[in-house]
C-alpha cells in the first residue's frame, strides 16, 4: 500500500481510534509456492493495550495449514471509501472535465504473527474476550469447557491470537489538494449523501483543519 506523506496518520491515536470502530476485515495468509494467498473475511477484536487481535474460525478452514506453514499474516481493514468524480477534483484554473476521478478511503493494515490456540480453556477465555467486545451488554452464556451451551462446540473451532508486529495506516482524503478542491469535494459528498459519503466528508473536513 502506497502511503504519501499527506495520507499518513497524524499519530498512532488517529488510526487506533478509527480501528476501534472497525472490527471486520480480511486476513491474508501466504499460500504455498505457486498458489495465491488465502484471504479470509472475519470479525476480530483488537486490543491496543495488548497489541493483539483475537478471532476464531472453523477447524475445517483450509487457512489453518497455511498459517502453520507461515505465521506471518496481514489483517487488512478498509472503510469510509467513496468515489470522487473528476470534476470535483479540478483545480480552479483547470476545466472541470479535466479533473481526475479518484477514490478516497481509510485503511489500516496490521502485520501480525499468528498464534494458533487449541487448548480448550485458553480458547474459551479468548472467545469470551471476543464476544465481550461485540456484546458488552452481555446476553450470551460464557464459554466454559465441558459446560452447556458452548462447551461441546469448542472442538469444532480454533482461535487465532494475532500479535501485532507492525502497522501501516492511510487516510486518503485529498490531503494534497488545494483548499478550493477539498471544499468542493466536501460539498459534493454532502449533496450526494451516499452510503459512506458522510463518513468520508468527515475525514476530508477533519484532516483539512489539522
């Protein structure tokens, strides 16, 4: 992922705060020689204090063999993405039809060392942590080895503890453009009001002020 200076996060807090609200991504694991990488969509719980993310997958998943062969993996999260029409990007001294269309987006990539957890008690504790992230209000029984309702299901899954060893983050929101163009993009997003336009507009305005 290319990260220009104007797209880089201002500090760790910027990407950590964004990631705290984005807990679904894609885990990429190297495949065997001559084969493409495995890419697994999944929910995960990231813990900045521990410097790790936790997730789990079904035991039959073909990804496990690849993880055991090479535990260096990449967890990629992308959101707040929008398409920007060319005319919005045209500088004031350029004809609108000469503006270059582009994409705006936020992305965080966590380089991790994957630790496969098969011990039932350890799995139960990590699963409770993951469920607690998504259901802080509770409502589900705790996972306990040998106890209903989830104890019998533990053998059917494996847990991944992803130790974060590096982070690459990008906030591509017209940071290199003039104030006139950034204002036009923000106004265009407000008028269009599409699925992710409000979130993207927020980034354009926030990073404009910084």
